[in-house]
């Protein structure tokens, strides 16, 4: 808002950006009387043309109707400009997290209702209603009510956001990532040339001189803080060489630490693939970033101590481990040496040929036993063979012939016996026969069937 000097009077307030003073709405409304029958005009803007345009006042009235149909809305911002003149006042509000400002006007009595006067830098919430002024064709944001945001309001708002994010599970331990044992490259997001940056770098280098840092200096308070921190976090999270990210800031008032309770920043830290360490303020400070980070450090110095090990302590642990390993190997060697001595002192190892000698005697004894068993079995089998052979010979036809029997066979044409004669009817009178004796053969001729004792034979009967 600027002022022009009025001759003979006090300075006259001019509206910001050409906005008219509040209270001139009635005068502006009277400027909008139609001068041409609207029935002959296009009904909508899309129907206008170079040959049939809208009058400017018709467009202005339609814009006024459309804009003022929008409901009033509560907004939050910071007062960066406040000018009061008579019954009206003009303020400029700026967003708390972005470089966006909005001029607005209000009545002085709205300011008079405040218990504490508003000043530049105050954080407020305001009920604004858009208005369109026909005469100047400008948009004005009219403040119907304005209230300062106190420390209690900020704390209550942070707690509500903390509870809502906690209900979503963003603070769950299962979501937190484990920090690397020895990070090779640490991403550091901190203020420009701040004490927090110096503390982290100095203490980390003292503990592990070989550690590397990728430092991103950003605004850590004010309207640009959230945007710059988000950009640095995104850049470091995308770097595959960064093992852990530290967001560090020194202490400050609650208003200074508000960017670290910003919902967008909290969600970005939760979604980061790289472990994030929160080192904001002092032990008593507790922004929401502490809850969602994978590790919360009480101070930037504490963060440096917790993300890198102490080289002296690690060397001492290495020496201790080597000593324990040496003692363990020595005990193992001694134990195994004793076992070797015990094994070597056993009789089987002191005189190994004794075991062979004992087994030799066993083999000889078993060999004799086997030989005796086989000889007995052979003798028994031989006796059995002789017995069976005698039985077979006793039953042979030759033995029968040797006892004086003969085999009578019919003589064939070649003079050799063929069929054995078993019935007298097979050899009638005159049949040539062959007699097989124990030694050799005899030729004979049948004289017919012999009669039983006391009866003449068939041949005798024939002679009679």
C-alpha cells in the first residue's frame, strides 16, 4: 500500500495493486446498469464473435456473479505488510511454506476486535471472501475475520497432525530402516555455514577421518525451508553412493522449527529409500520429523556420534578380537595335541603289529577249521557216491546176466536181437531167437510153447 499526499490534509491511502477501498461495493454495484437489451446478445461467452461481442459491463457483471458465488474460506499465512487508514486497512499475507503472497482488505473494526494488535510477522488465520469490483475490473480479497495463531494453537495443530500420521503407521518401527555399520558417504542437509553443520562434520571426522560427506546447504526456517529441504532430500536419496542422510539444525523457537513438522516433508522422509537421521534442535525439541526418521539424534553432535563409529574404539575391538582369536586357536591346538598324544599312547598304536598277529592266528584257526569241515564233507559225499554206485550196479541188467540169466530177443534180418520176448506167443515154433548172456550172444530157434509139468508139449502133440 502506498500513500499520496492530499493538499491541506492527511495522506490519502491508495489500494494495493489498484484495489478499491472496502466499503465502495454499493457504489461499484450502481455502475453496472445495462445499456443494451441483453436479449439480443449471445447467451454464453463461447457464442460471442467479432460481429456480435459482449459489452464489457456484461462480462464484468457475469464475472462478479461467478466470483462472489464462491464461499468464504479460512486461510493461514503470515502478515508481511499492514497499513491502516481511517475505517479501512490493507494487509498482505504470505504462505508459511512457499513464496506466495496475497493482498487483501478489511474494515478497521475487524482489527479492533483483536486482544493483541496485529504486527508484521504475525501468523494468522483469516476468513476471506473474493469480491469483484465492476468499476475497476479488479479482484479483491475481503477479510471478514482474522485471528492470530498463538503458540498453543501451533502446538495443538502439530499434535493433531502427529496423531493422524501415527494412525497411518508412518511412525511404526517396522518401517524404520537399519543404519549401515560404517557409511562411506553421508548426505548432510543443514543450514548455510551453521553451527549444526560444523558440529556434524567435526565430530564425524574426529571419530572416523575417512568418512565423506555430501553437504546440501538449505534454508532451515522461513517460507523457503520446506521446498529446499525436500529438493535436497530428493537429490541425496537418488544418489547411490549416499548411505545415510542427516537432517540437522540447531535449536530455536517453535516457530523456527515448524518446517520440520511439515506434512509434505514428513511423508517424503517416510518414503525415502535411504535411511534418514533427524538431528533437530536440542533434546527438548520434538518436531514430527523425529518420529518418522529412522533414527532420532538429540543434537547434531549426537548424530555424528551415532552414524559413524569411533576409529579408536574399533581398533581396540579389533585388537581384542585378535587376542581372543589367538587364545582360542592356541587352546584348540593344545587340545588337539593332547588328543594326538593320547591316541599315540594306546597299545594299538604303540604296537600296531600285535593287531595283525592276533588276526593272523584267527585266520589260521579258521583256515584249519574250514579245511577239516570240507574234508569231512568230501569223505561223507564219497561214501555216499560209493553206496549209490553199488545200488545202481546191483540193479543193472548186466548184474542180472552175471547171475545166470539171459535176455531172449527176436532175431532180425541182420541177425541182431531187437524185441525182447516176454510171452511165448511172441515166438512160435520155428522163430529165430537171439540169447544175450553175461558174456556174448547165442542164436536159437523156438520149438514152440512148453506144456506145464506132466503135460506133453505142443511139439510132442504135433508129432503124435
